[in-house]
C-alpha cells in the first residue's frame, strides 16, 4: 500500500502518541522431559510445561484498541495454554464472567494497579482495591490478604519507574517487560517498519537483554530471599486507519512465561501456585521455539532434588542439570554474577557453594531463555546431642540413710 507523505506522517504521529500514553493511565503440554546425568542415570523432573502470556490490556483499559475476543483469538492461534489479562485498576472482566476456558486457552483475570510507588500487577484477587486510599505497602498487603500474588511492573520504564524499594511482601518482579524494555525505546522505528515491511525482522532486531531489570531482580533476591521473575508482554494493540501497531499476534511471541505444573488438567490454582513458587522460566519465542522442553533442576545423580524456584540443601554430589532443545550459549549466574558459560544443549554443573543459581540461554547473540533461580542453601549444622546429667558409679552413689 502506497501512502502519501502527509498520510505517512499523520499515521506516524498518531502511533507515537498512542504508545507514549499507555503507561499514563484442554491445554497443549509437553510430556515429561527426561535428562541423562553424566553417570548415565536418567532423571525425570515430574512436571509438565505450560506456556502463556502475562500482562495483557484490552479495551477494558481504555488505552488499547484490541478486544478481549482479539486476545482469545491470538492466544488460541498460537496454541498458548494460559493468558493473564491485567486491565488498569479494574476487575470488571472478572465480574462479567470472562475468566475461564476460551477454546484451548485458560484466561485468568488480574489487574494492574497504579500505586504511589509505581505500577503493581495483582493476580488471584477477587475484590476491587481502592488505590487512592492506600499507600503502596498497604496495596501490597491487601493483595496478599486476598490470597493474591503481586509483581512490580516495568520497574525501569522512564515514565513510570518503580519508586519505593522499601516495600515487602511482594511475590516478584517483571524481569522482562517487552513494551517498556524494548518497544518504548523504538517507537519511531516501529512506526517506520510497520508502514513499510514485514514486522518480524524489526521485532527481532530490537530484542536485547534487559540488563537493569535483571540486575534489580538479582538484588532483590539477595535482600529478600525468593523473588519470582516473570516475563510480561504488556500488550496494548493499537488500530490506526486499518493498521495494527504492536499486534497481539506479534507481542505474544516476544516473551512467554512457562510454568511447571503437575501433570493434571490445568486450573487457575495450578497457574498461581507455580507462579508463587517460581516454577517458571521466560522464553523469547521469536528467537526460537523452546518446544516446552527446557529443563533446569538440581540433583545428586540419583534423584531430582528441586527445580526452578525451589530451595535445596548443599549436599555432596549436588549438580545442576540444564537441557535446551538446541545448542545455545548457556550462562550460569550465582547471586547475580556470571560464573560459567558453555555452548551446548545439555549441561551438568557441580555445585560446591550455596547461592541463588539461575540460567540464561542465548542464540546468535539474542537472549532466548531465562530461568528462575534454584536456591542452594547451606547444609544445616548437625544438632549437638542432648545434655545428660552425669551418673555416679554405684560405689559412689549416696545411700539412703
């Protein structure tokens, strides 16, 4: 489609205005993945991998043009297992009965709350939260009181940075937010490419490792213990004169959060329990399809001791096992520092020190996979034997007068 110069610039201006204003206001599962240790022992992590997208906006948020039905259609077309929508400061779609199965996709309804400290994602809450009457910490506490999970959203978005790092009680943080870690820095380029060529090369070209959010995630782990990292699309699909900008179909390939759940029919409870425990990893599907077969777990050569998000004791023969569906550059981080790198598809790493260990995989210089950490804790010191009163020899015992 050929556009006149005035029309071209009008579309470009409209798109930039829309994107700039966003922040202001039965499943398909993999079978058990089995990994072989260096000694030849075959181990099974015992979990099923389900893939979904988190942090999606529709017309319920009034700053997106895509409808709830558009989200469902795109998610089913890409064979996702679940979607979590997060409309701005409202649970209206929950009250309208939108949560549940739509085709082969389980759609869960959360909300994105605008707090004094920044934006906060709340999942598994059933009552509206009056953000105007509560402090940031009180909002976090209220989400927890309802049995919900809370995640700091786009912590380094230039127009809405997270301000209050003194808060406690949060579940985790967006380790990667596509809209604000990637697209927000390339709005002009996105408009140019959308009007001229196929979008896939553009989206692939702007993918980069989210250094600041990952660094903050590692810091929070050191300060608070378990902190769950998720990948968020923060999707706002825009329509301008018949053209789509940042369409759901593309955004859903930018980052997916995979969850490891028991091999039973998927339920909201299983999704939230996996998120709560950090049984999760991030995949940039546009780089390559992980085929629901990435594994990262701790074992001692005989049995699996824990997987992503779990705490395991430091024991003799402890190893971390990683398997990816194709040869990639794997980097192991301990307490936020890179400690080892290998180009392979199967990796066994001995562990001799406690720490929070997470894995990243990249392909052709592009970030691909990010695991949640396995927390290796010091082995508890053996308890001393109970003290007992000394017993005198019978010859020295006092006789009863």
